[in-house]
């Protein structure tokens, strides 16, 4: 299994952060696993395309790694991370404006900005260390600013408030600091790059999926992962934008009506997920947006009744919105805005006046004006009929992130990368006011208008909800919550508004719009710990709430759960065949057991089912197929009786989360590895601990028994493979990979003489088990981060970093076949016991079964 899916820890956040501050990479991987989903909404909301979002997320975590040592208040990590996320998003789209007077905001970026030629003279790590050391040796007068800015990623505004200085003073001292650092390095000013760090069950389900199976595929398990969803105007249908297409759901029954696969079908050439869906006001047309990695982004127009494709738009594919009458569809691409016929997709006109990419579009209520904003920091008003530019006005001191008209059309509200919420006269563009609070550090995270336009609600960073009069700017009410909220939305009738909790609890709060009183605290009953999206039904009587893999429908008036739509999974991280080849177990947040004959889901095991607190991270079948072992972050291994579907027992002894489990060929021993560097051997029948193997210097990533069961191979995060005598626990031999190489998978050959190792540099190597020396197999040029041998040892299957699986003839080195059907990184592959099929799982949240007999 790939290492980033097996980072396990049972520590509290505080303890984990302290380990990261001590430069513990395993702890950092776990911290990323815990917090990445929590900042994903920020990244998605502030990025134009998925490819940008992925890069920004990488930038964020690299900034965290480089700067977390300077974080003094551990309990402020969440707020600190959000600040880094917002800053990274803003900087990502500002690179074209980087000037000599602008200053980067990380020590790595600082080092490269000071001296771009330095990497040719220094080791990168030493260069960064020197830059950090230089900051700490600055004069006392400017050192606090440098530490806050470079080492803790504070914004200029926050620094000014913290140190009680004018913003201009902070900027002046930052320029002075840069000058001092340049002198320290003895270089001249150079222009740098921004953040240049190393950077989805209906009885018809199988029929829908069968319609778009790739070549050589037998079936596909799973509905995919849902990114976004939308109600049809009449409230009878729900469209889900997923990794495998657009699902249309009957709201009354919760069953799938159709699956629109034009985005991910290979005949159309699309290779990535559907990120957004929008219904036309009359409900006759559905728009879906695909963001790919190979310049194949597109907007699809569908007949919402028949599911037939009406048009494919390949230009200006960002921010698609319908005009109120549905006759016009607006979208943007770069700095250009396209106006399309809302029914046919015919291009009506092109608007070209923005000097940088457009991020947000909004029609006024009567559809006569289109407002646009984006990276060039201005708002423009366009006449929809003529396409003429009517107004241009400077709006924010950073990117314009969102625009929203009041229902009466009198006020336009904008949010920007400068954290300001501004109100504008929607006819003249005249600036009205900024919504300000007594807490100068607080800023609005989300906003919405009441339907009568008399109230504006804002969710703020200081754990408050505020009600405003948008016409006067008066703050009407403040609702204090002891939790961080993230998104807000008024019901269609304006009686209530809903807010989602940012993270920690999958909760949505319902408030009375007049009094601000909390009406209902809706806690999702599933295992997820955050809400990814929520929508009111058009009649305002139901709230649909989406978590990672379930959608819950709540009665707004009573606060009762009406129904749940399930089957949409999180990213699938691991798969394993049962020994008889009749079932397949897949692991995302829960374990799903699939019947390979009927191709149906027959059982699910969640953390609630297993009665564990931590998530499930590893699974393995016993050789007789009667037991499924589940390694958890709760430091336990749960043994599950497959025939009776009952818990057999729980193995306790690890002091850290369990990362890997594997049975010996005779089923008499179970080996488990933890992120705490320890391997334990168990008697799976009695639960007795047989031995504890120590010697690894980092977390265990993979375990494998030799075919005769006498030897156990273990690979860790530090690029080390140990061979152990199972009977005695003696360390027999060691393979040490190159420096900074992570072992991703290990597999014994059927005869037990060879170990196949794949690492994160995409190198696949063969090693002699007895000598721990690398074998020279020059004819086999297989590459990948995951590799397994067929049961007869004649075929090697490897997965690369894209979406392909390669089958190689081990004897001749010939590439036999390439299997393509997933749309993202493949996380695990497994041969069936008879070698006739191959299973693969992916970040697209599905499992594909491949026919190898053709």
C-alpha cells in the first residue's frame, strides 16, 4: 500500500504537533492525513481549477513543515493552518504580480528569493537552515516581524494588529529585513517565484456502471466520491457531481435514476472527475463541469429528463452560472467571459476586458447585468444583451473571490483575498461600506442574503454568526458559538438559516432568522467528522447534508433525519481477495465486502461496527477465509468472523496505530506493524502475543510472509527492509534503500527466493532473499510505486503515478498489456488467487476488476 495511505497515529493533535516540531516526518504525514480534508473547502473555494487546488494544497503543507517550529501556541494550530491556507491561495494567483518589492512568506521561498543561484552552491537543506538562522539573528527591532511573517506565516495586517503598528510600518520594516538578509547572503535583488516549495444503491447501479466500463474490465465496484450536488428546481431530483460521472437521484426514493458518464467515458477523452453541477432555472438542462489534467476541461450540457448530451463546451469552462431566465449560460476562461445559449450551448458573445483570470460571476436578479471579478482585483459590470462593459471599479487589495447580489438587486456584496466583505450599489458600482466587527482580526468566511434582502448573514473567523442590515451596515445581532463554523445558507422562505461546523463534528446548525435562536443541532450519524456540503430543498422543508460518503436528508421543522443515501465512498486505499476468490474486500473509511459472482455489495464494516474509535487502516484475510483482520488507529486489530459476521476478538498491545496486517500462509500467525516502528506476532486463534520485533527506525509500511511462512519481510518509511525469522524473532538480514527513499510495497516471489520492492521514486527492484543483494534483471524495465507478482510468478503488475496499470512478462521483460480506466492515482492492485483477474483501487473511490484471460 502506498505510504500516504498508511500514516497511523493514536496521538492527540497537541502531541502530534510537538512531534512535527521535532521534525518527525511520520507525525507530519499523520497531521496531513487529519487536517487536509479540513482545509480542502478553503482551497477549492479559492481556486479556479482542481489542478490548481492540488498544487495549492501541496504548497500549504510544505509551508506548514517549514514554519511549524515557530508555532508557539499549539492550541492555535487550526487557526494558524487556515491562515496559511488563505495566504497560499491568494499568493498562488498573484505570481504574475510579483515585484522586487514583494516578499515571499516561507523560509524556503525566502532563501530562493534572496539568492536563486544558491542551490548550486549549497545543499537545499543547509540553505533553508541558513535562511532561518539569519532571521533569528536580525536586530531586535525588526526580528519579531520577521519571525511572525517568515516563520509563522502571519499576514502583514495580522502582524500590525498583533504588534500595534501601522501596516505601512510593517511593510517598511519587511523591506528593511529583506535588505538585511540580502547583505547576510551577499547577493543582489532578484525576482522570485511564489511558494516555490517542493512542491464518489440502486438495483440498477451495476447497469449504469456497465455502460462505461473500460476495455478488459469485468466490473466496477463503488459509486465514486461526490464533490458537489444540486437540487432540480422542482426538488424531485438531485444531481451529484462525482469522480465517475453525474448521478441523478430520485429524492423521494433515494434511488439512482441515471448516470451521465460523458466526462469520464473514454470515447470523449475526458480523464478526470466532475467537479460541479448546475440546473437551469426551468430544470430542463443540467450543466456539469469537468476539470482535467490534460487540457481537456469541458462543460457538458445535458437534457435533464433523458440524460442525453446536448453540447460540450471546451472554452471558458470555469464558474458556469445560468441567468435567472435560463436563456444565458455564463462561464469564464482566463480573463475571458463567454456567454452561451442556455439551451443549445451556442456561443453568443465573448467579453474581453479583464487583465487576469476571472474567478467569480453573478447575474443580477433580472438577468440584465453580469458582474465579474477575479485576479485583477476589480469588479466589472456587463450588459448581457449587448455584451458592452458598463462599469469597472477597484474592489479589493487582492483577488475577488465571490460576488452575490441581494434578491432585490440593489446591493452587490463581494468577498476578497484581503479578507474584506464589501457592499456596493448594484446599479452604480458606488462603494457603500465594509462590514467591520469590534474584533479587528475577525473576517467573514461566508455570507448569504435573506430572501427579502433585509438581512445579510455572515459566518466569521472568530466563531460568531452575525446578522447585518445590508443597506445601512448596522450589525443587528451577534450569535456566539464555541466552535468554528464555515458555510451559511438561508432557506428559500427566509425563515431560518443553516451553518455547517468547520471540522471535528459533522454538524449543521439551524437558526431562527428573526431571533437568531438555535433551533436544531443536526449531528450526522455516520462516521465522518465534517460536512462537505449542504443544500435546502426548493420548498425549504428539507436540508440535504453531504459528508464524505453519505447524504442525509433532515426535516427542517422537526430536526429529524428522514433518510440517508449511502454507497458513495471515500478514496479507496486497499483491496484484498478472499482465499477462495469469491469475494473482494475494499477499504476506504470503512471495509466493504463485494460478491464477485453477483457483483453486489454484501457487507460493510465501519468503525462503529467494530466498536473502535480510530479509523480502519489495514485489512487481511486469513488463509481459510474465515477471518478478516482489521488494523485500526485505535492501536488494535479487530478479528471478524466472515461467515457469521461477528467479532471474534480484539488484539491489544500496540502503543500506536496499526498500519499493516498479514496472515502467515498456514494461518497460525498474524503479523501486525504499527506507525510506532514495532511489529507484533500473534496467535490469531487464542489472541496471544507471540513476539515483538524491534529494529525499525520509522513507521512500518508493509509486511509480507514468505511462501513457506518461515520468514517475514517488513518495509518502513525510512527505506529499510528487514527479514525476520518468524519462529525466533531473530533479525536475519537487512536491505537499505537509497537515502530519502520510501518503501511503497513488497512482495515475495512464489518460490520465496526473491523479494520485489517498489519505492516512491518509481523504481521496482528484485532482491535475493538469502543474500539481501539486488538481482540484475536488466530486461525488465518496469516502473511504478506499487508492484505485485501473479500467483505463478510469471507476470508482474505495476502501477505508476498516473492512472495506468502495466502487466509485464517476468521472463522476457515484455510489456504484455496496459490497463487504463481509473481517473487518478491507483492506490493498490491485487491478483486473484487463480491469477485470472486483477483488482485495482483508486482515488476515484472505485474498484475495477480486470479480465486477464483475454
